[in-house]
């Protein structure tokens, strides 16, 4: 399949692009907005049977994100997935069906930004966090890496001037980051009102909803080979976007259910509502 960033569904397009280039992606099935209920039911049930899973991850795709846009990434039982896809389709959002990867168990997550000037920034979070929360402004990275590129004698781009900043590592700051993460899950994903609730009370709400978050005891164990893969993926996406974008955002993580670094998208960073691209 020849992929061009013209369909308006950049997450899915970029997953196809990355997979064709040899990067690991979760795979999945794309359901366009406005699909009728019969088609949606058939696609969800067929994909569920194909991968042998009773639960699926649903991602929302299509157009710029906003603070109130449909947030995907949750795990749904098949019947609930069908209803949710129907609802999202009516809101003119495309849906990507994916295997039931548990984002709460990602050992490390990356959000990388590359601009046409060669500036490269990677925000990194560890166990218990979701890389998507970086793009939405829910949490800040535990680690921030910045670099620039140079052109070697074979006219190949390489990374250089790598600077590592471990940020917000004071116990109070990390506790606040964890609380922000827990509160977001309870409110945005599960619909609870956490106003005035303590961390203990929020964790109890999550446990009653069968969600248990375990945060890492140390900073995320990021890997230099992951950084190189992120940089290569960002370059690929930026070249395919052409003049339509000057900044690209790549998200990836090391997930419990798959081997290697798994890429979720590589899109125009201006579509990520919480990112500062100026």
C-alpha cells in the first residue's frame, strides 16, 4: 500500500507507513467515520475473532485534536467496543481497532518531536504512565533528552549534541505527577468525580473499577537504540509530510505484550493539542 498523508487520518496512515518501513506497530483495523452499524459490528467481531481476544483497544483518529476531543486508547469488551465505535462514528471520528495492549504496564514511553531545523526532543515516562498523557499535557516527562543532527561524510543524518535532563525528580514533584496521572484516569477514562478526594480515595476508586496502577520505583530505563529508532521514524514521517508540516511528533513505548519498541503514530505535531510547536 502506498501511503500519503492526505486522507485526514494521520494516526492510521502513519502506522501503515511505519510498519511498511520495518518498525513495529500494534497493527489493527481502520473503521472510517459514518460507517453503518452493521459494518461496525461485522468489523469488530471479525477482528476480535481474528486475534482471539474478547477485549480490544479503540483509538480515535481524524483531524486536529482539541481539549474536548474523543480520547481513545481504552480497552473495551467486544459488545462495549461495538457500541463505542458506533457512538464515535456518529461524532465523525474514525476508529482504529487494536489488540488489547495494557497501557498501564508499559515499562517506558516516549514522545519525540523533530523539526525541520534538526532539533530533536524526547520526553520519557516510565512504568505507570501513559505516553499519550505527555501529548495531552496531563503529565510532564520524568526525563527529557535533546539533540541535534549532523550530516556525515556519506551524507547521512546522525544525532549529535545529546543532552540529558532529568526533570521534576524531587519526591513532591513525582508524587504530584503520579496524582495527576491517577486523577486523569479516574475522571477522563472512568467518569468519576475526584474533586476533593485524596490519593488513597482515588486509588480505591480505580481498584473498584479493576484498574491498578503500579509506578516504577526509579526513573524510566530508556535505551539509546530506542532514541535512534524514534529519530529515524520522525525523519521518515517528516519527509512524507513534505511541506505540510515543519514539526512531527512520534509516540512509542515498550509494552508488556510485545517485544521491541512499539510505535503508535508519527504525525504533524500541530494536531496534538497540548504540544507547543512554536
